[in-house]
C-alpha cells in the first residue's frame, strides 16, 4: 500500500480520501453490511478439514485490493503467456512427448507423476486447447514485483467467489467504483461462455457421432459437480446460476455409444460441453480408476471427440510445484521467449543436486508435496529441530521425488478493516488468485481476482481451507468503463425457449420434495402454534372437546412421543387418555420447535434446507435470503426459550414460509420444474388436510372449531363470510369443497390435476386421472344433507383421497424419476 | 511388428477365454473395457481372433492404449442378469532369445544409471515402467529382498533369473490367500499368492533398486498329469514379468513357474501392473451381488497349417 517513500500509492489516495471523510462508525457499518450480505446470501465455503463437512460463512473484508492499470497490464500479459505455455506443455505430455525426449522435462516428473493419466494420452482437442480455464496464485514482494506461487489447472476454483465478492462490495462503494474506473467482471464470464459454446458446436459437428446444431441452436453445456460435500459447492452453484448452466452430478449423465447425455424428464439430451469441478481420477470409474462418482465412459466420449471437457482430463498434471523450475527453459523452447513473471524459487528434491541444496538451506525453505495427489502439507524448515529435523531429512532422502522446497516469500501487505473488540485498519499479507479462460482467439484474463488475506499478522500460509479471509479485487481501466451484461446472442424465433428441456430427473425430484418439505414445515409450525396456544392461554379445565383432538394430531405428527401417550385401543380415531401433564406436553413441544434431534420444526427445516442446497442454482439470491432467515432464528434459539420467544419463532417461521411460497408463486417461471414443486406442495397439503379433517370429524360434535380454521389458515375468510362462531356446515364447505380457498381439499386436487395435465401434454399420460373419481364424489356432495359432523361418508371419502394421492405420488416417481440412480447401485468388476 | 520372414514358428495355440457374470438382480446398463486381444509382436502372430458377448452387443469400439495394447469398449443397454464374454484367438509363436544369449549382459547398475539420462526411444520407453503404479509400490523390506539377488556388479539377466527362482522357492501358490487388492507388503510377509501377486512382487523388487519392469498379461500352456487328457477350462489367465535388458531389449521371466518365458506363454498385453491390462473391467448399473466364473482353455495346434 505504501511506496518506497512510505507514502500511500496513488490509487490508494482516492480510497483513503474517501475513508477519511468517514467516521469509524460508518466504516464499521459498511463492514457490518458486508457481513450481513454474506450471511443472507448464504455464501459458504466447506471446510474440508471439518469431519462433519461444516459450512463456514465466507469471510469478505470490506476494503478492496486496488490494482492500477499499469501494474495490471504486466500481470495480464504474464498470465496470458503462462496459460499458453502450460497449455502447450499439457498438449505435449499427452501427445508427442517431445519435451521428455529433449530432456526439458525429466521422466520422473511425468512417468512418476501420480496425476499423469495414461488413458488420456492422444485425446485430441479443438484448436489444441486442453487448458480452457486457468487460475494462478500470485504474490507481490515488498519491492512491488509479482511472483507466481502456484498454478491451478485442474478445476480452478474462486472465480465465482470473486464475482460474488464484487456483487456484495460494489453497492458498498458505488461512487468510488466509477471514480476509480474499476473494470467490471461480466465480460470475462460472457467470453468464457461464448468460447465454450463455440467449441460445443464443433463437438456436435466434428465428433465421431456428428449431429451439427442449427445456427441459433445452443449446445448443451453442463457444470459437473462432485456434490454438496465439495469445498466450493456454493461457488459451483453460483456459477451455474450465473451462466445459466444445469448443475449436474455424475449420476445425472450417462454415456451411450461415445456420446454423453443428460438424463432429463423428457429422456436423454446430448451434452456437448462439460465444465467440470470433479477431480481427474473421479471423472470416469471405468478408465480412470477413481471413485464411483464419475461418469462411466467419459474418457471414451472425450477420446471420440463427442464432448468437450473443460479442463481436459489429466490436467492436474500441471499443478505440481516440481514443474516450476523447468518452466523458464520450456518457455524459451515452446514460446521462443523468456517467462514474463518468475515463479517463487522452487527446488524439486527429485534432482539429486537440488536435494542437497534443500537440506543445507532448510531454514529458509518451506517443504510441500510435489503432487496434489499426495496429502497436502507445508512444513517450515525453521520450525524443525533435533530429532524431528533428522527424521524429516531422512524422509526427504527416502522419497525425494515426492517433495518440493520453496523459498519463503515476504508478502506485500494491504490494509484490512478488522472487526471485533478493537475495530480499525490493520496491515495483512495478501495474495491474489487471477483467472484466465481460453477463447478461440487466445487467452483472456479476468480483470479482477480473488484476493486472499493471511489469517494473522505473521501468517505464512494463504489458504481458504485454513480459514483465511478474502477481498474484492479492483482492476483500474485506462479509460472510462462501459457496463457489460451477461449473454448476448442471436436468437431466432425457432430458438425461443418456453420449457426448460434440460431439467434433469434428479433436479425435478428434488423440486418435488422441496415443495413437500416446505409445506410440511408450514403444517408443523401451524400445528405447534395452535397446540401451544391452548397450553399457554387456555386453562386446563376450560379446554373443550377439541383439546384431545389437537393432542392426538400432535401424536400423529410425532410432535409428542406416542410411546408415553399411546392411543387407546379402538383405532386411529380414538382419543388418547390424558395421562401427560401440561408440563410434560409443553416440554415435548418446545423441543419439537427448537431441537433437530426430535421430529418437529427444527428437524423439518434442516431437511428443507438440505434439499434446497441441492437446488442451489435454481433459486434466486432473494429466495435464498428468505430461506436463510427462516433457519437462523431456530438455530440461534437458546436451550430454554421463553414462551414468547417460542411463539415468535413459530410466527417468524410461518411468515418466512409464506415469503418462500410467495417467491414460488410470483418469482418463478411456470416451467416444468415449478410444476413439480407445486405438485409436491399440493400433495403434502392435501394429505395433511385429509388427516386433520378426519381427526376433526371424529371429535365430539360440540367441540369448538376455531382451532381447525386456525390450523387451516382459513379463519379470516370464515369470519369475513359468516361473522359468527364456527359451525360444522360452513366450516366443512370451506375446507372441503370451496375451490376458491387455497387450503381446501378441492383446491389441492384441482391444482394437482392442472399441473399434471400440463406435464402430460409434453410427456404423455402420467397419472393425472388418479384423483378424478374422488373429485367427482366431492363435487357430488349435497351441502344440505352431506356436510354434517355425523356423516360417515365424509371420513371414507377423505380416506379414498389420501390413498389416491399416495398412488399418484408413486406413479410420478416411477414415470419421471426412474433415471435417477436412487436405489440403483453401481459396481465395478475386473 | 510382423515376425521376420526367416523366423521359425515354434508353437501354435488356440486360446478360449470365457468370463461369465451372474447377477443377483437385473443390470440395466453395463459398460465394459477389455484387454482380451493378443498383441502383435516379433515373436507372436495372431492368426484369428474374435470376441462375442451374450447378450449380444451392437456397439463396440476397438482401440490401442498408451502401452500399445489392443482394447475394446462395449456397452449393453438391454436389461440382463447374466453376461458372457467369449474371447477366442489362434496365435503362432516364434523363437525368443534363449538362455544361451543371456550370459554376459550389462551389470544391472549400468541399466539403472542409464535410466533418465539416456534419451534413446528404448530407454525413454523403459522409464514408463520405472515408478510406483497403482498396485506396485516400493518399500524398504521389498528392496532388502531384491538386494539378495541384485548384488554389486551382477549381470542384469543373471540377477533377474535368480530373483525369479527365489520367488518361486520362497512363495507358495495359494488361490485363497490374496485378491486383486492385496498390498505387496502383505504378499511379502505372507509368502503366498497367485501369479499376479508374484509378478507384481518381482516388479516391485526391480523398481526398488531402480530398474524398470513391465507386467505382462496373457495365458500359459498347462500340462495335464501324465496319462490324463487335457481338461477344457482348466487353465487360467496368467501374468509374468518383462525386464529391460539393453541392448537385447525386454526379456520375460515367469516367477510363478521359475522359468524364462519361451514358447508356452501367449501374450495379451502389458502395462505397469494389473490395473493397466485388466482383461475385463466393467461398471454396471444395478445387478446387486455378482458371481464370476472364468474358464480358459489353451490347446496346442500342429505347426504345419501355415501356408
């Protein structure tokens, strides 16, 4: 931040001038806003070290790193050069292997590299591009020189976080961004996407199973994820959403005759490009020997030219720090020019001379594994003494090929706004990850990056895995910047899209279950609220015939343990004896609200959240904010919340669920996915209302019906219409057959049938007829004679509806989700 | 790779290799990757070869892998609860260098020191087989075992032959002691295993002293007990070791049968270890538990049919 004369560098002056006008309090507020945004957007990073796979909120510092135009031009040119060089090395190793023959690469580094995937040898790439996406970790020495610390060539992560950082920071300093001519990031992603589209078209046309695309027809590009457990899952989902790509797991894809397909509701859809975030070895259980997660036959599909995999399989090879020492000579040989930016001084112990240098100079070196396939570690020579040092050196000598040693680089520092007990500016060491993507016209560098901040004043390791923080990275333009927007292409009328045809079966299934669980949350919250209202506000001796019914419902939905208060013999409709005291019931219900260990609201919310996590890319940021707001109060509630706290939690939960439902109604397009979600919601509500009404009908005739209306969210309508105490006829009419009441049985049936008819129009008959007989019977009811408490026909009808809805649910699974591998095991033979 | 015109056919064989999988439940999708086609070599010529499957497959793709072996990819999309893979080959073998020529080869240390320095195509190719691979790692006990044969200054092939004999003497053939995932450490301690274990153990020994070694997959002619007829399906896939010995090239040793490979071994292909040349690798969807049955029959044919 300071130049040699210890004056602030020019570009910092504007920033500092801006901060100068601000009190500590304002900066603190800005910082707090950033933290809240991160939390509400649900930006997380999975800490791999945590056995429970815990998600950690993303740590974003309010102050950006600013890079002036001249400094950036140097970085940009060096990164482009390096991407070109690494791409050529990759092509050579997986092709002619001239560098091995010429001795520019030692055989031990290739033949002995655990990441060298022999099945990927001789796979051809369009325009000779094997490295489509590249990230490089840079560090700046105190003298201002930039150094390369490491190359990320397999599944470079962080670009999505950089994008998200900008989205959060930009509104915090709106004027400053313009004033400092900070370059936007969107164009980079647009270009990357357009390049993949270009190569996707070529795959469609030039593979050994050609099926050229029409002019406006888009190739299918998917983002392959290892799933929710991968460290940067949040980022993958964010990128998928930003670029509009289906986020798929290995099981969503299948290879047939050398062609990759996405399993969708409408059958198999050809995939042209796979942007992968799955490690090399895990991509294909048939040829790459890794886990069973990948896509069987993917290597063969790539070999036959029918799909583009970005980055190409086997590209982890270049991440080895042992390569760094060979790059200068390789650059002269392959590019005919010297390296523009040096790598941090690195010795590969596989060279006998280097090994001795390392051992004698251990104190100023950090030792790391040569290959990313080995367990990760960083040992500082200066920390080693006595027997530990001797042991370590013995280890180096035993397997020298597995170790590299790097010089400790003193990192330049940048100002960081520290929160906590003593807020204020402090200096911290930083490093920047810069991103490049291949285009048919050469590499392009993202004008920005992911700045990482060391955790403490003297931290020697920069790693998000270890809990570091990040900063937005501002690259200044020479001239005024034009605003860019994502995605621009020529779309003809033929290409207009109404239905998302690439909806995978797995996503559709998750959407259906999301709908069901959201509704289930709502039902449980309402039931808890109604029951607790009795407990808190109605004296025991004043509770009418409705109280045992309400309790029975709580038992039915497992909010009170059925073992302690088992239903009397005589069937499900019989009332349980009142053996539990109010205190016992209250404690059970409180647990049901806040504890995820028992069935109840907290557990239900967790399940909803988990399913939502699998649908990350389908929901807008606003939608996520609502979800996060819903889960947080329960998570933050103490061990023993007060009565009013509990009621507030339940009110908030219901309100958040309303917001979610509002998004579903108003914020999502009525595509196939939405219909599945809506069917899930309606099915769940239908089944809930059937149970509730059956129980209510078995209640004593004189019981108060207010709770039933409350539970069914219909009390306002009832009061507006009848302005009187609830009575059976109007209540049953409202809850059973009022097609305008969104809680009525008829409303659910109509909604389900409507959605299923729309699906049937695309996919053929799918069980939409199953509820038809029940609907007819419902309509045929005569309000004058049938809608009364004692009518056994009603209970029987509700029972039939329940059975039909269960059959329908099964039919949907059979017809649409059979492609998902649930219950289907994959096994390997040899 | 054709045998030289002057070469003399020393043996001819018909090999039938049948692999049957029986699944507990239906398999809806099966993708298989095979190394079942014999390589063409200066000392081995394929006269006929075919692979068929039951259920039959329409799709199949032949290829050559990184090591130069023949491969085939097939996929079955019809639901099935059993799969038969039938591979059938007729091969002619030609004379290889015999024991007489082994005397006077380079000291093993010279071969070791050549690795990584010498840039001839043969040496570079040998480097591919010099390092740890999925099933073969080096460890001190293994190196110590190897050193008993690799004494200072000993001729490369002399040492290899000695190691072959020692493995044969020290280890007992036992089909139930190991499986494909048994680590070398355990084989070395237990002193039991099958041809695959012995081959990989010998490869590990060679690599631990800095010498390249290949895993060769194929078949061997077995001899029925005196006076008994040759039984169909009584043979098995076999594996042995190829040792780099410049300037001769690669010389094959069979530690399971304490012999130098001559004209009773039929070569399918080679790699760094079993994982590179697994005869059949597959991934199936569904199926549940599976039963595997392999039958190999090697039948000698008369030499005279060649025209």
